C-alpha cells in the first residue's frame, strides 16, 4: 500500500525511520520505526529538522508519568519541513518550514474557542483535564513525538505555523514550548509595575519566565536554584538576582528578610515534580512514587509570597496526590494560577519580541546532539553534567 498526498509525494507503507524509543525508566535508544502515515484527511507528515529535550521529558525518562508505554517516542518541542499533507489540509503545502506547538488541539471545541488549546476536549480520550501533548504518554493522548526523523501532525490546519523567513530555526524550536511556557508563567503572575517576582528553578522555563517578568514591568526578579552554573545563566541571560538555596538554613526565611518581611508579590514555580530541597518529600515522590511529584518548590512558593500575592505554576506535576500546603494558601488569600501553556496563543506577541531583539531564545542552548546520540543527551541533561541547560536534537533526516 502507498499513501499519496495531493502533490503526488508518497511513502511506501513499509518505510522505516530512525526514532528515539522508550524501553523503561532510564532506558531509551534509537531504533528503526515505521514511518508515520496520514491517518486523517487533516494530518500532515513533518520531517523534523530540530527537536529538543525538555525538563518535563525527564518525568517520562524517570518513570514518573503514568501510562508511559514501551515503544513510545518522546519529544514535544520540534520544528521541521512538511513532507506530506492530507487531502483536506488547506494552510500547508509540501516544503513549508513549520513550527508545531506542543499542544495537539482541534481548534473548534468549547475550550479551543476560548483559547484554552492545552485543554482541548476532542484530542485525548484518556484524561478529563489535559488535552493532547506530543510524545507525552497515553495519559496525554498517546501521540508519538518529534525526537525522530518524521512525525505525524494531526489538525495540521490548526496547530502548526509557517516559520517566518527572518526567524532562526534554533529560536523557532524553543517557541514550541520553553519560551512560550516561561512567558505564559509570567503572564499568569499578573505582574504589575514594580512587583518583586521570585522564580523557583533556573532551567529553561525558569530562565524565560524571569526574562519575561521584566517585559511585564517587574521591579525586581529573584531566581532560586541549587546549581551554580544555572544561577550564573540567570544572572547573565535574565539579569536576575540569584540565590542558591543550599547556602541558606531556610530559603523562605531569607526571602522574607529580603522583602521587608512581607514576601514576594509573585512567585513562579518553574520546577514541578522533581524539585530537590526537602529530602523526605523528594524521596516519597521520585523514589517511592507515593506522590505525583515533589511539592518542595510549590510549597516554598506558598510560604515565600506575601499575603494576597499570586502564584503561577508552570512546573509539570503528575495526576497523583501531592502534599501541597493548600490550607496556608487559603489562609493567606493567595491566587493560584496554572495550566499547560496554550502555546499558539502566545506566538503573535513572542514573534514581535524575538524580531525586535528583546528575546533571543537560542541563547540558552548549551548542547546540540545528533539523534543517534540522544540517550547520552538524556543522561547529560538528567544528571546536570557539562553545564547543560538546553539540548537541541538534530535528526539525520535534517
């Protein structure tokens, strides 16, 4: 059997590609895998030219996300070239350079009509909360991701956008999640001019959240982490104050002292399920799997923000129970805002910021690796080796 698009391009059904494949916690490898095919008239097949390893991919890599099945291909940050389109696709043609948001969404349901693309009601039969996400387990729809030579893109007229001619491909791939999510995190903080903003986590999303906070009028930005090389990046890239929480008896007490004993106006949790800090909380979450993630960063955010302040949660958490200090949040009158980022909703403003030079996403990239070496890339990123902040993956098909 051969599948044709309207340009006449075809792939034999038995065609193979190289792809990252999950074989269990801490076990991934690159294997031959069936070429993705057009399954619906509005699908496209994209040849991946850049992908990335995201911090939330580590939750899958470490076995923390339910229903992560052997054989799945990860990767929700990717860009590429359209190789094939289904017969009903109107907005894309073969040869177009496209960037694909990590959300899979239909564009027409109750939630999509309100811009909540990450909560699309029609793309994930396995969950009542999150919509579809590329390469992020069957809990998030079971869609194979972009850490491969080719990827199937559903709803091709809705999700992907053509990469502007002026945009560098390394910048474009970071707009598919990391930059958009960090910017969204700052948006959810409802920052007003002069606010003190504390960001927990100096990974890519935390760096972008800190940088974005300035664009929204912050008067002071403080980034918390425990890795000196990431804190150095927060100083040079995001122009933020930094604190290494291992150097303080109690980082919350320190943050209170440095904010006139009131607390920050806004706290952004850009860490999520694998936060270090409290050994018991970390072990019960990451080792014993008794929680949906270590709540250390979120609890620090609740404790360190002022009464009546706002907390934005960008770090990814699993659907299981987590020991969050909700009573403290209620009694302090906090506003908690959170969601998976509706990526495409952020693009018009972010395109302008990148074009005008206010943001240069690829400045955080520290490593570029070929697809064939992706297992080593995951190890380096997971173990925080070699000063790794952000890794781009270059498939052989590029």
